[in-house]
């Protein structure tokens, strides 16, 4: 009996490849598909959400990036995962700071 790769994992791998190839719009769509699966483990959910937020930042989608990272930070706090909360908020602060720097 062989174990098949969960569908979310196959989708995540495709999204990772798209992101690495700078196909950020497509990567966002594919990460969104993967994140919609109920069986995604928390650590992978976090990784995909951070990756999707990075793609949003690369496209200048600041509001959507903010929403992703803020929601992740809130979910992490509810779970008591303060390391992930700190990571999400730090990523958000750095991205917003970079955006302000580009404006000046």
C-alpha cells in the first residue's frame, strides 16, 4: 500500500515553484486553493500564508498582504503560537516600512 501525497501538498509545491519563478499572481491563486483544504497542518498553513503574503507584496498588493499577515497573527495568538504571531507581525512591519521608504 502506498501513501498518496495530500492534494494540498501537491498544490503547495506547484505554488512554491510559481513563486520561485516570479509568477506571483498565479502563485497567489494556487496558494489560496491549497489553503482552502481542511487538512492542512498548522505549520504548513503558516508557511503558505507567509509565502502568499510575500507574493502579494511583490505585486504591490499592500492591503491584501496586510490582511493575510494580520489574520495569521490573530490566528496564531488564539493558538498560543507566539513565534508565528511575531513572524507575521514582523513581516508586516518590514513590508510597510519598505513601502514607506519607496515613497520618500
